[in-house]
């Protein structure tokens, strides 16, 4: 008997998803080490490393953006389906089209804003580590672009495009 939790019943994860999950694990580990070290330094020695604060902030942005991509790829985002579950097939299709169009529009605006911030941040540098501030905005740009691709792939049949 196979249960849904057995390895045979779960589909194999794509290499990119596995790489993203590994990146998130490493990022989270680095954040924990940086923040914990700073807490110990502050309370035990009344000092701290400012570089750890900047590093943690940058890693957190990338962690959230990559995590959002993984959740979208695995269709694990939260969904409020109270109304949608009560719709008929025709109205459901229209609502999904509308939701996809709105999602693409919003992701497009996020991507445009992130692109503008990447351009603005190319010549601005963080005060302590000295990395270009565009690096933080690049995470948001990547997130929006990948989520647009995933949404287009998912919504293509709704608009009459077949794979």
C-alpha cells in the first residue's frame, strides 16, 4: 500500500527547485550564524559586527524571494477558495482568466519597479560591505520574472494556448 508521503508517490523535484531549496538552506544557516554571533558579541562583549546586520538583511531578501518562487513552482501559496469553490465551471474559468490577467499585471509592475531599482542601485553601494544595492533589487526582479513565467505557463490553457 502506498501513502502520499512515500517517495514513490511524490513526483521527483526539478533540479532547479532542489538548487533553490539548497540555496535557501545555506542562506538561512548563514543568517542564523550571523545574527546569533552578533547577539553573543553584543551581550557578552558589548560590541557587534555591523557587517553581519547588512549581510543578514541582504540574505533575508534573497531567502524570501527564492522561497516565493519555490512556493509558486510547487503551487503551495495560500489560497482563499471560499467563493471560487462555489462557482460553476464557466464562471470559474472567467474568474481564473481575470485572476491570471491581474496577477500578470501586478507582477509586471513589480518587475518594472525592481528593474528601475536595479538601475538606480548599480552606482549606489552599501555603507559597510560595499556591495551594489542593485543586488537586493535583483532578487525582487528575479522573483517577479520567474513568477510571471510560471503564471503564463499555468494560464496558457485558459486563454486557448496549449502546450
